[in-house]
């Protein structure tokens, strides 16, 4: 009886803490979504009336659409670049047991550990020392650097679940390493690559510190533009943009689960 009470108390406490944590995480997003449907002209909660006028206004706002397109282009290029480099790095680190590989792993993870503002400033100083002018290319390169750690970690996790006997069997039967990678390794880790690409895209699209330091005067990305708008006024269009991003992210997660089956075990393992 006492054990049953202790179990109920334990699960009740854990459930309460989990619910409180979820409330803290979801409340800001819910508030922004609610405000985005306001009929008023200020960011006021609760909204005085309901309307979709600010979503309609987004379609007419070139000052927001153009930075959004730029952010999409940068995020796509950063995702492709970090996906290729991160996957290659994960393959090299996962297959090596040397101390040098562990050192490289720590080095690749450093962008996740360093303060974001300090890292962005460091990249700016490096480009200045190399006499490289800021451009879209430097911005993409900076985003690739901050996205690579996510790819290495997630692809590395997929490689840890890969049965090495499959690789050994393929090589022992005469297949080349490239053929083995293309027909055995890559299909079995594709979900990890797909998931890491999704996370890398979101990290790049929503990045502020690196974009703030590495974007030139002609390259305006969406997060910086929204920041500038909020500094001048409490424009409700910012809430509408946030609502679009939240909805698009949720749809992306559903689509990723449908296409990639990220939570389903691989039948080939």
C-alpha cells in the first residue's frame, strides 16, 4: 500500500513538472499565434478583435518578403553544405577510434558551446584578417559552420546504430568502399541525414548572431529585418510572420515523419 502511494506520488510529481515545463515552452508560441489574428493595430494580448488582416498584409509587404526569400536561399545552401560536410565528418569520426578523431569531434562541436554573439564576432574578425569582403557567400559559410555540429551529431547517432557486420560482409564479397557506402551505408542512415538537414535548415533560417555580423549591407535576412521592425514599432506583421514560421515548421515536422518515418525503426537493420 505504501509503495503504491509512493509510486503515485512519484509519477504525479513527474507529470506535474513535465506539464509545467511544456507550459513554459508552448505558452510563448501560443501567445504569438493568438496575437497574429488580432484585428487591432498593436501587439496587445488578448486581442480586442479577430481578423486575418495581418496575414493579408504580409502578401503586400515587399520589405518582409524579400528578406524572407533571402533567408530561404541562405538556409537551403547552408543545409546542403552542412549536410555534405557534416555527413563526411560523421563517417570519419564514427569509424575511427583514435584520439585525434575525438579531438576533431570536440572541435566540430565548438560552435554549439561558444556563445553565439562571440562566435559571430570571431568569424567577422577572421574574415577581416583574411581581407574577405562580407557577402552572401560569407553569410552562407558562417551558417554552414554553425549547422555542421547538428549534422555530425544526428548522422553519428544513426551510424552508431548501424550494424558493422553489413559493411564487412559487403567488402568481403568484393564490393568497393564507394559501392558499399552508396548501397549499404547511405540507405541505412538516410533518416538521420534527413532529420539533420531539417534541423540545420531551421537553425540557419532562424539564426540572428551570425547573420548580424556576417551579412553585408545588401543582404538582409528575415530575423534581422524583424528585429529592426520591432525596434521601431510594435508591428503586428511580426506576429503574423512568426505565425507563418510556426505553422510551416509544424507542417514540415508532419511531412518529415510521413516521408522519412523518423520514429519508425528501419526494416533493413
